[in-house]
C-alpha cells in the first residue's frame, strides 16, 4: 500500500522558514526580503509573509493577500 505524504518537504521547509523569521524585527525582515544575492527565494518569501503580518493596519487596509503583498513592498521599499 502506498502511503501519501500530505505535507511535502518543500512545504515543510517553507513553514520552517516562516517560524524562523517570525521572531525577527522589521529591520531584519526588510533586509532579508531585499537581499536577493544571499537569501533563497523561499526564505525571502517567508520573511515577506511575516513582514506583511507586522505591517500596520492603516497601511494594509485589510486588503487581500496579493494586494497586501504589493502594498507592503511599496511601503517598506523592498
């Protein structure tokens, strides 16, 4: 019988990156998102996700995820 793994290793790694960057201050998250040369795309995406959560509500305005991502990038200049 085949056992299906519902959570792939790539997804587990991404969620581990989200947990690892959750405790970082906003300045560190900004530098990770902006630094394409030294950070992997998954690590930068995890940092951006936490940066979106740290953004003030008057910036994000309760927008959907895709719009919020664009607004937060513009707000923090990354």
